[in-house]
C-alpha cells in the first residue's frame, strides 16, 4: 500500500515514502544514507512514550544505533530555549557533517530539528519521520525549518531540505480526533488552492478517511504531498508560487498570535478557519461566487471542524488588532500585506491589492457573531 512521491530538486532531491508500517522498517530506508550506522533522533515526550521503542527496533534491524533526546511536547518548544538545548545535545553526541539527524514527531519537532540540522556544522543531513497528519502533508516536505519569536511564528529559520521523508500512515491511528482534524485543515487546503477535483474527492471520501480507512489515508497524504512537491520544485524559496501554500495562513497566524500560540487554537484549526475567511473575503471582493465560501464551510462543518471565529474559545482582540497582527506576517513585502485569495475552489492566487476596509469588514462581522 506504499506510495512514493519524488521531490526533484537537483542535488537535493529526495523521496517521500507514504504508507503503513514505515517506522518499523525505518532502518531499511535510512541505512543507504549513512556513512556510519548511527543516528541522533530529536523527538518529543509524547511521541517518545508512544513510538520511540518501535523506531529503535526498526533501526536496530539494520544494525543502526540510535541516541534520542525527547523535548517537551507543544508549540512552546519551538523557541530559542529548546532549540539551543537540541543543538548542544547534538554537539555532545558528536554528530559529524556526514551523519544524519532524525526528526521524529509533529510539525514542531520537524521544524526545530530541521533548523538544528541546518545550522549544525553549517549543515548536516536530516530525515523527517512525521507523526501527525499536519506534518505528513505539510511541514515535513519542502525544506522550511525554523522556530518562533515573541514577534511571530517561524520568523527565525532556514531553507534546508530533508534527505528522506517517511510518512507512516499507521501512526495516525494514535492521534486524538482533534489532532487528526487539525491536520486535515492542511489537506483540504490543497484542494482549495489548486485542485478542485481533489476537493470533490475529499467531499466524498474524507469522512471514511477520518474514520480510519488506510487506503484513503495513503491516497490523501500522497495527493497532498505531490501537490506540495510540485509547487516547491517551481519555487523552492517562496519567491512566487510557493506563497499559494499559505492559503488561510494570513488569518491563521494572526489568530494564533491572538490566542498566545496556545491549546485554544491548533495550527490546522487556524488554517481551516483562515481558508473559510479567505473565501469569504474573495466573495466580498467579487472574485468568486457566494456558493464557494458556503461550500467550504459546509464541508469543514461536516468533518466536525472549526470554521468560524465563534468556534475559538475565549476572547479575541478587535478586528483592527487582528489586522495589526497580520502585519507581522512573513508575507508582508515592502510594508504591504499579501493575501492568498481565490477565483473559485481550486483557483487561488496571491495579491497585495486588498482594501483594508474589506478585511476589517469581514473580521468585524465574524467577531459580531462570536459576541452574539
């Protein structure tokens, strides 16, 4: 049931292998990359408790030794303190330039471990073994690595491509429903930004996929990864097309900052709400029909996901304050905020030509529903 997506980036090309049971056979896939049979694994405490023994056994089957550091789980780990701890631990393990660092966890661990690998000895190779749906379809592919700053998410980092990605779809069965659906926010984004037929497929198949159908999970992850790989190959360092992958993220990052990067709003939940808002804004600007945002919301609701600001627990800042938070986003160019909007489902585009008054209007109406 395995599928492989190749990311053809010249000398930095790599494969993304997708399917059940890949952690147990990790050694077989990683061994060809190694000069000496030893890897350093960065993970988090939750993943370590659930899956680290299986990874150790999978590596040992090929005679590969493993040293591991488990960091605290959660978004707060993605900062200077735990990053410094990880880099210093890797140095203590005497990781050499020809060695491989393994990122074994969700997006937080993948981003932090990838950045650690990027700066360690001016760059060592790393392998992604993403354990969340969000990481499998998004953050583990494409080479974006980094940590958060008090000023905003992912403002410190580097582009550093992995040497291999192993997306074990079996491991997704250990996710909570909320974690799985948060990851689904990134899956549905791919259909919305550039593949209407994939969105059609998800409307039919996503409920069974969420219930655990393994073949559908492999297919959904593979289609998402293929779409991301195609965009990354066209625009590796986000000078143009790659910005399309940020559909929903301009709103999402502001909402994450407003909720203190806390458990009130997971990243994928913010992406789902952000996609709904992006389509609502597109409709208000006359770019797409009103049926499109309605269809987006209807599908997200059918999946049991957050779709509106009213679904975020607790107070939120004013519309004007949310717009100000968007100003810290990495998509600001020459002081102008860029939005990813849509002319329809599967037809996203990047623009800086968005009247601030319209953004305020959409957010004020959403916030009024929350208060009401």
